[in-house]
C-alpha cells in the first residue's frame, strides 16, 4: 500500500540486505534494545542500506520527514502565505507547532528557521542551500 512512497520514488533495499540473514545480522549488531525504536532512513531520499539506516524513536522520525506536497519554498517549515504576502516559518516540536515569524524574503525565512533550531538546540535538520 505504501509503494508510491518508497519503490515508486526509486527507494530500494541494498543487495546485501536482500539476503534476510545479512539484514538480521546488521540488526543484531546495531539495535540499541530501547523500547519504541524502529528503523529509520537518515536521508529520506536514500535507500535502505547500512550507511543510511539507524534506529530512532518516534520523535526523531517525526522530525526526519520529507517536505509536504503543498510546500512552496523547497524548505521544510517555510511556506508562502498568500493572504499575508509573506514567507512564514513554523516548526513542530513534540507535537506542538511553533510560529517563528513572517518574512519578506524566502532567504530571511530560511535563515530565521535555522537560527531558531540552533538557538533552541532542536534536532531538526538545518537548511543547506543558504
């Protein structure tokens, strides 16, 4: 049922893990044995392979999401507000959405988002384009 979100986007499983014994061996070596941890891809555009997988809790996985389909900026948490004619920044942390602010330019909005993440020591990914 989730093919469009994985195989449909070109995401594959590495050849090594196609032998389930190799995958189980990797799991045995890396699983932290902490309740609630599940397999997570570090880069959501990357494949299922040892270098791109880790064990993470629901919070980390919620932060490690790809952009929504209606994103207008190309940056997570930065969107154009047609009604206000500004770029708005929202950051979700522990299921609470925080309005960071409204900005005249996309660049200012992205910078403000990154600064908010750094200042508040959040585990969110920073922008790499600006």
